[in-house]
C-alpha cells in the first residue's frame, strides 16, 4: 500500500463529486488498489485536506464535467473525514519544491512524509464530513504550486528527480486497415486485447460476447438502407452493487478508407449515429412493448445458450449468482440469472462506441442523442465512447520507463 494525494486544484465541485460518488479520478496510471489517498482542495494560497480513503476497484464511473481528462478511475472505500487543515507543513520535509515532490501527479510519499501527514490528519479527525465554503471575496489562486523559471529546472531535478518525465521510446500513430481486417483491424485487435485496454472491465466480472452476428435489435426505421441493427459485441458486467450492466458494443473505424474530414463527417452522421440510435431505441420505451419484450427474451436466451457452451463462462455466472444469493440451489442458478438479465435490460443499458477518431463535441452530441432514450424504469440509455489508436514503434530509449511520445 502506497500513500499519495489527489489534488482537485481549486475545483470545489470536483472535490465534492469525489466524495458524493465515492470515486477518485487520476490523469495518469500508477495508483493501485488499496493505496491510501488524501483528498486535497486549494482555497486561496492554501492547499487543504478534508478527507482520505483507500482505492477499491477500477471503475468507469466519471461524474465530473471534465471527465475525459481522467484516464484511470477507482471506486473508493474506508472514507474518513477531518476538519480542513493546511498541508504546507510538508515543506519541512520535502523542501522548497515540496509541492512538486508530493502533490503534482499524485506521486507516492516517502515514509517520513506519509507518517507526518497521517499524524496531522488524526489530529483533525472528525466523524462527519466537513463542507468548504469559498466566500466571494476570497482570492482564488488558480496558478501552479510553484512558478518555475528555466534557471530553476536543473536544481529542481536534483532535489525532485521524479518530477521529470522519462521517455521509454517514440512511436508513430498509424491507421488501422479498417474495422474488420484479420490482422490490422480495429475490432480484431481490440477484441484480443479488450481487458488490458479497458481496465474498468475486470475479466472476472465481465463477459464479452464478441460474435457480431448473434444479437439483432429492432430497427427504428426499416427503410434506412445499409444500417445494421446488429451490434458488434455484447458486454455483460457485474458490479459490486450486485447489479448487471448490459453494453451494446459498436466498433467503427475510418482507417485507410476515410481520410478526408468531409468523408468522416458524412459517415458519422449518416451511418454511425443512426446505428447507435437503433441500438438505444430497441430497449427504450419508444419501441412497442411487445416488440421490446420479444427482443429482450430472444437476447437472454442467446446469452444463456452462449455461456452454457463454455465451462469458464458458466463458472463465472455461478460465482456471480452465488455472490448475489449465497443460499441459492444449483438448479435455480440459471433462472435467477435470467431474472437479473431482465432487470438490467429494463434499467441499465449502455451503448459503447469504440472508434479510431472522435472529437469532444461529437461525443457530447451523440451522448445527448442516446441519453434521450429511456428504458423501462425511466433511466436513460447511457452512452460510453473510447478512442483507440494504433501506434508503431520508432525507437526505444529505455524500456524501464513508463512514458512514450506518439506522433499523430
């Protein structure tokens, strides 16, 4: 277990969302499950601590408005609160550049600093969460902790060598051949590396059915030619709240075939968005209930058939069901799982787009369209998206380092 901080800068809304939703978001990889994290917020010139917790499982829950900047998110456990206290005492241990040493990039604390921070937190420990109020006349300092000049860099790296980004190699961004090419296709490569790419989906708690002709949805407009009503894959996820999530996965790739911006825009608007709308509508209350029920019943039967043919998947379902209902008999497992699948189709449906290029504005536009569809319980269909790039090695500098530069 390591000790580190999560600094929300002066964004009080993000600080509160972390605690409201029991999640922590990081702009880089490195933090690990069970690490102890002190949550920080800047008020004027002071950096304050008001809570600490331990990291639990990786999650895709990102409640923050600027969620795209967080590449790694965890649910959190064992939350403790304290009266807000200033952490500038760390300068006594970390020196002049203590903020670079301990705060930027959620770096791991040395034993002395971790011990001191723990002591100070315990002095201010309280049983209830404290809320910070920033008065209108307070000076909000949104600058970095240190104003670094070029002449200071050499000295900083001597005192805080971990502040330097050390590059393992250089890489060139290249196009996928297309979506389905057997060797250089986006869908092909992502399916093979799915769980290492999308770490919020734990393999032991997720079933990926990557058979792109197995599940057919109801088309909202049978007259739209060339628009498939079949997702490329289906994800079934089991979370710690004992709920199942259904995700309809669509792979799309501009690749070598569509390089002009006009081509990409036309394809997005005429093909990708209508297809995602068809997926969302199939389980939405806008679709006739009898048709919707038939689709759900058919999909559940196919899920059961597919998983029953694979011992590993069958064992996985058994463990999920026994976690939800420890006293269940073996004969009742399948019917119980079918019931939970039905509940998820009526309350927790996601449309997941995996694509090689998507702007923030395009993502927000699609999100607004997809979330306008409501499922049986009134929840919106959730839109998830991920941009996957293919990069090729140019050269390695040092394989022990963790960062690389890509040229796009």
